């Protein structure tokens, strides 16, 4: 058989099973079946007996007979089928909750069965729920030292396509398969001592030994990651070749004056390095498409501002897009203050600006009188036109969709340089894969004199202690945030939680001595700005808020962040919230309030937060806990379609594949010396979306 052959022609399949294979497992061809990898193997030499069972949840293979079949019904469609299974050394109970009818019809007393699954102890007795089950010793049975176990669905099982049936098919296939060609370059295979493709595809199903199985997995993972990298890096170099960018060659007056007169502190080494990287990009002749990562408080805004000055020195305009009006307003005020006296036109364009003012602002932008525009998505609207937009900076990138970003991109020809800033660090493996075609700059250094925020976990009984600590801080002149999560589907209920919280806080901190204010999504932009301003000026001591304050808010005098119901927040949100404190010279604190008993993953999140303030470590933990399936922005990245490699567990292989592809494309940028790879690229439907994300 050849990989391209229709699966229906494989011995043992036939039309009706072929249909099920296609519908349930996406298997249409022999090649598809070959790539339908087992998720585990059973070492035949390890066959157990019931008497020797000792660990729960360890996969075992048993042989024996069934008796005493019983059905209990707790309501319609809620049947429970139990069967006694014994092998001469003891007995255990097999249990089914689903597909009971089918099992009942199939099981025959006296016949010898092979049963596979994970035993558990229930009421002091061994049992096994939904085991894999086969008549043992049938003529078609598989004679291999390692039995592959395949993922199957209920439908597949009922069509006679349980894991053993699939195993029989793969055994037939592997034995009769031709036409499997090598896909990786020979020198790569050599360097990593990889199994050749044919051997790997055979051994992934039927290895002779554990070592061979490991080698097969490594080879196939590497291959998968290599081609993913080839997609990304090819797209990147295509963009480099085909996207002409404006050339910002000069460092002019504005930049220089700002640098020598306006910055109140020396730049950190990391800030300098990143500005240099961005400058190189903006004068290279290619359009810049760069991701700027830097932990909360690392000083990204200043970097952005200086890059905008470079654009202005080269005759262009620049804009900064922020996710909320609060943030945009805050940036605007910072910019006004820092740029004072440089004679630049700076405008704020947000939804709540009055229509007449909006019109005037837009006219100035179109005429080029405005050099820097700061705004929210109001900037994207079609009637905002620039005389010459040269640089777009997007703050807190994860808040904007791809669509919104590409609209900004279209506001100038050639397209503006794009700098995307994010304070949610991206785990290294992800940066190497998903963002393989974006250039990355990292500010990995905080301004001097910052003390890491100290983080503590507290439960309700200790609230009085927590509040008396807040009192001490406030009496020493500091300010405090108390943040509530959005838990309910309904805004009303969330607001109720918040107001209950506010009342509780107020009862501990009575007027007139203390001032408490409340900030939430239901307020108008003006009300929000008003509350923010009062807090900023120190007129209120405590800000009780929902997560509207999550991103970017900068009040250096605030030193305590209390997060209520902290178990309801994800890691990156907790990290963002904590980043609101620790911005000034004083020691800051983050207190995570939770209920008493927590789920495993909540415990892990809280533990991670208490043990590190390093955003990259937190991002890695987040990826590990949630898996890539739940990470924002990965849905179209291809990472989720990986069949065998894992970006969580295979970091060394990800790095190796990336380096190999980089070297290969460096030496042979057109792939003229690698016709096979070139053909792959031409056929790849996977042309990444990310090449145009910003
Ligand atoms: P983020 O990276 O979270 O956006 P910001 O740009 O808001 O961080 O900077 C946080 C604070 O640090 C601001 O108050 C800013 O003025 C200050 N800051 C930025 N760069 C430096 C520096 N090199 N030295 C001291 N303080 C700095
Ligand atoms: Mg910021």
C-alpha cells in the first residue's frame, strides 16, 4: 500500500468502517492512518494478574473470564452495568455507564477476554471503569512486544474500531507499506541522529524496544516542529522581501533634545538596547513588525515615546493605541508632561471626546499639524486619516483583535512601522513558534530601586489582620487597591458583589478619616476619569474596583493590592493586577484573598504568584497549567494542531528545529538547493496568518 491510497482498500476496513474512520478520526488515506499515533503502548511482558495489582490508575493488561452481569438503573438513560471479571488469582468488577447495551450483547460468559485499563479501588474492591476489552487469543490477535493504544470514540468502538481493531489495521498497514520518503535534509538527520522516516513511522506503532519507541517519537516530533518553523520563518522572510517600509534614517532634534533635556532618569540598559533594535528596524527599508515584551513597570511607554520621536524627526506622524480610555488618557497626560516645550502637536482621540472637538482633532491629524495621536479604537474609524502615518504603537496587544490592528496598518502607504507592546510575557516556546515570524524585543530589566512586590495568600478568618495592615499603610501615607473579579454572568450581580465589598471596606475605614472610591465598568468614561484622578492626587485612600484597573494604570504611591476571590483570576490577570503596585520607591504588597479549599489549579496559581514576580516564569507556569488550548491568540496558530510534539514539554526540540530552519534559510534563502522543502512550502496551506498580524 502507498500513503496516498484510500483507506477503504486496506484489508479489514471496507466501506462502512472507512466512513466511520473518516468521520470520527479524520482518516481518509493509508497515510492518515499511519499518522494516527497511539498515545501509549502496553509492554506485553508486563501482563499483570489481579492478585498482583497494587497501584491505582496504572494501566494494566489482564486476562480472564466474565460472570454475573448486572444492570442497575438510576433513571432513564442512566444505566450502570457491572460484570465480575476473574483470572484465577482474584476478581475485580468491570463497570460501564455508557454503551451498556452494546457491552451486554457482546460479552459472553466462559470466553476468555483481554481487559486493559486503569484499576481503581471502590468500597475496598478493585474495579475498572470503561475498560478496553477484547476476546483473547483470536486468530487475528497481534503478536508484538509492545501493544499500541489508540484514541477511540464511542462510535468507533461500536463499529468494531476499538483500539485493538485499529492496532490490527496499523499492523497490516505497516507490514505492507511502500513509498515512504525521507522529508528532512540528510545533514539534519545526521546531526541529531534521527531515525529515518520510514523506520520512525513503523516504530511509533510497533517498536521493538522502549528505546526505539523513544527514538521514533523524537524523530516525528522534530519533523513536525521543523515544518512548522519552516512555515513561520518562510513567511517572515517573504515579508521582509516584499514589504517595503519607509526609511527613518535620521536621529533629529526632537529625539536628541528629549534625550538630553527631558528624561528625568537614565535609561536602563535594556531600554537602550531595545531602542537600538527598533531604530535599526525602522531604517532598514523593511516595514517593521515588532513585538516589544517587557514586564509591568519595565518602562515600555518611554521606549515607545522615543521611537515616536524618531518617526517625527523623519517627517512622519505617530499614533499610540491603548485598550481603554483610562489608559489612553493616562498616556496622553504623561506625553504632554514629558514633551512640554518641544513644540509638538499631541492629541487625545477617544470615544468620549465631544463631537465638535473630535472633528477639529481629526482635521488637525489629516493636515499633519498633529504629530502624535493617542487614542483607543476610536483611532481605527475610517474617518480618521493621517497626512503621513509612519509609526503605530499598540499598547497591551492582547486586547485587540487581528482585524482591528490591520485597519491601522491600512492607513498609510507604504504601511507604517508597527510596534506591539505587551506586558503579558509570552513563554519562550511560544515566542519561538507562534511568533516565529514577528521580530521580538525584550526589556528584561526593571528600573533601579524597585523592590519586588511581596505577595501573600490569606483566607477569610485573617481578614481583620489584613485590614489592620492596610490601615498601617494608609496611615503611613500610602494608598490601596481592593479588586473584585467578575464572577457572574450578569453585570448586576457583579456590581452587587462590588458594592457589598465597598460597604465592608467602608465599615473598616469610616469617613471622614478615610476616603474610599469605587471604579467599575458601569461608570461613564468621565466618571471613571474623575475617580482615577482623585486617587492619583491622593484624595482617596482606597480604590475598590473591578478589573477595569487591570492594565497600565500608574499610581506610584499605591503600595497594596488586595485581590478578592483571587482563585477566580487567571495567572496573567493576577500578574497584571499585581503590577499596579511596586511602581514607586516604597515596598509594596499584594494580598491574595481566597476561600479555604481550593482546586489544584487554583492552588498552583496562588503558589506561583507567591513564589515569583518574574513575568516569564509566570507565563511558563500558565502555559503548563492551562495547556496551549486555552492560551489567548493561539487558535489560528497551528500550535493546537500539533499531532505529537508539544510546545509545553518539548522546548529543546522546538529550539533545535527553529535553529536548524534559521540556519538552513540563512544559507539557502530561496530553497533552491532543497527542492523537497520548496515543494512543501508551495503546497503548504498553512500560510501563516501571523505574517500580517499587526
Ligand atoms: P510599563 O512597561 O508597564 O508600561 P511604564 O512605561 O508605565 O511601564 O513605566 C513604569 C514607571 O517607570 C513609570 O512611572 C516610568 O516613568 C518609570 N520609568 C521608566 N523608565 C525608567 C527608568 N529608566 N528609570 C526610572 N524610572 C523609569
Ligand atoms: Mg504600560
